[in-house]
C-alpha cells in the first residue's frame, strides 16, 4: 500500500485516526521569533482614530449593538496602527475604515449568508469592483449595499491622495481578493476539499493581505516607481509576507473556525487527511518557519535604485514586515480568536481542539 505524503515531504500515519472522547491539547508553534519578538510600535493617533472609525462604519451600516461590540472587540484599528505607525490621522482613519470594513465583508463569505451562494456573492463583488474600474472617483452609491458604500468611501479617499501606481496596485489587490473569495464560495458550494497547495494558492488571494501593502504606500505617502514592483526580490518579499500572515492566521484561527465549520483552513486540511492534531499544527508551523529563511534571502537580494528610492523601498519593506508583525500581535490582543484566554494561550502556547473523527479517511494532500 502506498504511503500518502504531504507536498512538503511529511509522511502521514497509516489507517484511520483514533476517536477520542475528550478535547485534545495542542502546543502551538512559537511564533514570537526574530523580528516578530519585538514589541510593535503603534501609531500615536490609534485610540482617537479607533473610536471615530468604529462609530463611522456602525452609522453607515446601521449595525446593531452586537455587531458594534464585535467590531470593538476585534480592534482591527490596533492592527492598522502597527502597519502604519507614522501615518497622519487622516491616512490612519482611511486604513482603519478599510480594516473595520474587511472583517464583516469577509465573514459573509466565510461563515455568513454568502458562503455557499455563488450568485449573490458575485453580485456583491461586482458592485464593489465596479466603482474602481477607472482608478477614479465612484458615482452615486446611495442604492448600494452599505458595506459597498463604506469601501467606495475608502477608495475615493485613497484615489484622491495617491499616485496612479498606488491606485492601480490597490485596485488589482482588491480584484484578486474578491476573485479569491468567489472561488472559495464556489468550492464550498460544490463541497470540494482542496489540497494544501491548492488552498495556499487560493488563500493568497482570498485572505485580503495584499491590499494592505498598497495601503502602506498610501499611509506613508511613498512614491516608488512601478518598475521596482516588477523585481524578483520585491515580488518574493510580498509573497513571503502574505504566506507568513496566512500561516499565522490558520494556526491561530483554527479553534474559532473549527466551531464555525469553516473548512478552508490549512490546519483543517492536514487533520482531514488523517494527521493527529499536534502533527497538523507542527506541519503548518514548519511551513511558517521555512518562510522566515526565505524572507532573509529575499532581503539580501534587494538591488539598489539610488539613495532616495532605496529609502522609500526600505520603508515599504518595513511596512510588509509590519503587516506580519501586526497580524501576530493583534491576534493575541483582539478577542476574535481566544476571547478572554488571550494571555493564557500566549503564555502557555496550549489550546484544545476537537478530537479527530473516527471516520476520517487518509488522502494525498
């Protein structure tokens, strides 16, 4: 009998996973390493902008008390304040507005009403993307979905203040994100279970990390020539930055997504293939650590474009790094994943997950 293997070479155990009656304790990989071990700098306007941004989106979308509380506890403004620690209040508010928008928008595709409704999902995405076609301002949007109105406002502010290259990169990143979300909905509606490699490729789009890189340019008023973004090292830095966030997220969000029945999680894919819980977390942790090695190789390969452009590029690279750092530190501050157990999980590195079902079959990832 052939032994199934993961794409990264880890051999899966033979046979079906044993059924257990109790929850299973798992040790998380240590993710506070290298540049991620440093205490992040936060934007000094964080507290003020957080309050203003949350009130604004709640008013536009007519959120009830429960959703308002969820957004406050999620505290994505803290995430954004790490991403652009030197941004002015105006730019920080725009970025926080996008951050407070992306979670309710994304949740509709993850575990909300659109998760298995490709037609409605496509209609919403088309409405959102239509306002960005010409990298200019949008037309009257009073009849649009409230979350589309929120994003249109963010786009208007970014488009007015940014060079065409930044507008183009943000618009492309949003198209990729929306296309990934739609593909995720199609996969869910068909009951498909992608392989680990397929999921990583899909999640590079659907997780919505790359728009943050363009928001770094906007927030810090960078003017980087388009040609810089075509170099291999910059593309590699962006890819690794996205992968680091995805792998962090799928490790840390697993318990939440397990309870919600979300299947597009890389730890869940490993477990569905028959891995014991600890082995599944260790495997995704191993993928995470391999990206750290790739990160420093990409940094060493950066070319020089002259003093001024090099300075701008270094600030952009720090911005990509800040996105990764923000995701990790925010995950242990926000109530989104561990609730009141944040500090306990961070100190012990231990979580509990559901036991593997006895009827899980092995498959090749």
